[in-house]
């Protein structure tokens, strides 16, 4: 009897389907098993992305000195930070089968820019312990408020355009 059991185990082992996983999937599985290390890595990368964007936007000579105020650069900072963090999560932290599509990615930008632009232009963005974290745009210098408004509009229009193109492609593929 012992010989039959051993042969059965060998047969089962030989019939296993070998799955090859990419290094990203293996890294993601390892980070899921070691969640403390994964959270620490995410936190460090989010801080590094914010600091890198801050240095790039606020210490850059390509942007004129009058626009280097956080009140004017907030929309650009927010959208670039969302773009980088979304790409990081889609590439490194999500399994290949569960990754968000470009349409899902564009929907986030569509809603965030619509809501934030209305709040920023009309009311300002207030903190809990700080009176005005980012004041309303109409209270700032009228010469320079075009920059945040155009930034909101560009990211909103790009997201809407991407969603429109996706819907047209889906419509054409359904007709054929």
C-alpha cells in the first residue's frame, strides 16, 4: 500500500500546471505577505514623490517666480501627484488581472478636477487647524489666477477626451 501512495503523490506532482509570473507579480505577492514592509515602502515612496514634485515645481527656473506660490501651483501639484501615485499603484501594487483601465484612471481625474476646481475657485480649501490652507482664487492677484484655472481645465479636458474616445471605440466595436 505504501508504494501506491508514493506513486500517486509523484503523479500529482508531475501533473501540476506551472505558472510563470512576472517579477512585478512576484514582488506584489511578496509585499502582500509582508504587509508591514509594503506599507513602509508605500509611505516612503509617497513622501519621496511629494518631495520630488515639490523640488521640481517650486525650485524650477522654468516656472516664473510669481507662479511658484503654492496657491497657484496646487492644481498642477495635485494632478501630477495623483498621476504618479496612480501609476505606482497600477504597476507595482496591483495584480496584473486587477489593474485599472485607462478609463478608470481618467474618471478619477475627471471627478477630482471638477470638484477641486469648484472648491478652489469659489471657497478655497480649508484645513482643520489652519484658517485658510489654500485661499479662494478670487481673493488672490487677478493677474495670476489664470494659471490654476487653465491647469484644472487641461486635466479635466484630457480626462473627458480620453473617456469620449473610449466610448467611441466601444461603440464601433459593438456595431461590428
